[in-house]
C-alpha cells in the first residue's frame, strides 16, 4: 500500500527535476567516432545522448560502443576512428521519458538506467533525468517523514 505522502511524490511531474538540454553534453548524428571519443573523454561521462540538428533524440553513445568498434584481433585500431560515424555504433533502441511522465515511472526506470533522456510534446530532446537527481529527491522525502 502507498501512503498519501508517497503518492504525492510519485505523482510529481518529472519536469521539475530534468537537467535541461543546454546543460547536457551530447553528440550529433553524422559526427565521427573520433569526435565522440573526445567529447566523452573531456566531459568524463560514460554515456551521452545522440541528437540531430533539430534536437531530436536518436540514441545513446557510450565509450564501450566506440572501443568495441575499433577492437581488432590483436590491438585497438585507432586509425578506424575517423571513418566510423556515431550512427554506426550508437544504441538506438532506448527507453526514454516524456516530459509529462511522473516521478513513479522515472523511479522504476532508473533502477536499470543511470539516466534517462526526456523528450517534450513535440518529440524534441528536453534534457535528462539522472539517477543522482532521483536519489536526492527520495532522500529529501525520507528525511522529512522520519
Ligand atoms: P556516468 O558518467 O557513469 O556517471 C556516474 C555518476 O558519476 C554520475 O551520476 C555523477 O554522480 C558522477 N559523475 C560522472 N561524471 C561527472 C561529471 N563530469 N561531473 C559531475 N559528476 C559526474 P549521475 O549524475 O546520476 O549521472 C548518471 C549518468 O547520466 C552519467 O553516468 C552520464 O552518463 C549521464 N549524465 C549526467 N549528467 C550529464 C550531462 N550533463 N551531460 C551528459 N550526460 C550526463
């Protein structure tokens, strides 16, 4: 059974907690794997969204996807980086949130995903919701009721 207080939190719209698109590191469709590797290394994030020029969400790209693509039989073939496109190696079948989704849906999903991309009513990328932000809200809630 869900208490009234918990229900209020679970029903809260995620829009209150989204890290806005302009603060999210991303790569674009058509970018080379070399560029993506630079962005991932410089930002320090293990995985970031892939968008197009109209800010539509196409997938996620992580360091592992790039290294796997350039892994030869005996060595890492760095020279391949330039010719591989982000679109060739990204994960395109991704779970995402809509801006009007509730905290409850986000909570269920962050168990298996470190972050979730969020799209607005027009399908444009609005930002991300991270596990960290969700845990912070949960912590706030637990300390208030205890
Ligand atoms: P990871 O890069 O694997 O990061 C895991 C956690 O490590 C992050 O959890 C955060 O607490 C910390 N962390 C990593 N890099 C950081 C950095 N450059 N600055 C500050 N803290 C850093 P969350 O904050 O819950 O993020 C979960 C995942 O969301 C990250 O996984 C990353 O894939 C993505 N992410 C978070 N913020 C992002 C942003 N501004 N742009 C792009 N992706 C972001």
